[in-house]
């Protein structure tokens, strides 16, 4: 399968107070590479828009061996892992300047109709879309069952800065909201070693969203974003934590 490669340098605006790239910055870099490669392969944003369709991220799983630091030079490799007819799979590997793998990820995408928001089968869009191949970066993202939610959640509105080009809640903002909910003290002591997300529903302007949290163990959490108007889970997220080095 043809790979797409980018040479990257971690910028100051992509780092946290420790001078390390944030997980949100790394997430953004990978999604941008996915868009770029899809454009080259003629099934990108512009191609789908001409058919009144658009890509949405459905599931994402990443393992972070080491967070790169400010000014570190990286190589990002990504490739299509084909389709099972419904999902389009994509994998990623990020290497440091010595060729050591510091991050692995796997994702599953869907094509939706812009008007009906219904799933459009990839085979109906492009018969030549590659068939599913076995994952070799890391395991595929799995379905995660949401937790039971406590009453009296704290809801906050969708902000202008959280909207993407499709006018819905940006997929990376789901991650950002969950991480921020843990608070500065916890995040000063801990960092995600693994993160897995299932995106279930779109959030749009006017929605009020709350974050839930269930501790599965001392080093693993389960979180959901919940919409106030109908109590629907917008996403469910599992994070494996480790002590910050």
C-alpha cells in the first residue's frame, strides 16, 4: 500500500508547559496528514464535496511510547489500510530523528451524506477503493461501551473555536475537553500512554456538553461527552495513564 510521509519539527505552539508536544497537537498532525494523503489519492475533502459527501472520523486508537519535545524532528508515515465496505481504515507510525518509533495509531473513518447525514458505502463512491488489509502499526480501534452517568452533570456550550469546516464539533476538541476535565494537578502528575476514542454523534452550535468520568483502575479511565438536550453520548473514550516522566 502506498504510504504518505511528512517530515515534521515540533513547534513551540504545539507544546505544553513541559516543552513536550501535547497529545492534542499530535492528534491534529495525524488528522492533517490523513486529509493530505486522501487528497493525493483522489478521495479527499474536495473530491467528496463534489458528490455532496464528507469524511468523518469514527474510531481512533493510539499508543505513545514517548512524547517528542520542542524542536524535535520527526517522520510521520501514514497509509490506507483499506475498507471492509463500511469503514475506511488508516494507520500511522511516527519516528524520531534516529528512526525509533515513538507513536503508533490506527483509525476508522466513514463517509456521510452532507444532507441526510447517512452513511455512504465506500464501494458505492469508488469501486477501486482498496480492500481491507491486516493492521501492522498497532491493533485496530475497538468498540467501547459507554459508562452509566451520574446525575447533575456540568454542561458547557459548544464554542465557535470548537467547530470544524463541516460546522460540527471538531474531533480533536472531544479529546481536549476530556483531558481538561482531569484538571491541572492530575495532568501535572500523569500523561496518556494510550488513548482510544469512539465518535458516536455530532455536536453542533447550541448544544450543551458535559464530561463524565469512570475510573476503571488506578491507571485507566473511561469518559463520555454527553449532550444535555437528549442525554445522548457523543463519544466514549478510554485512556491508559502513566506517571509523567
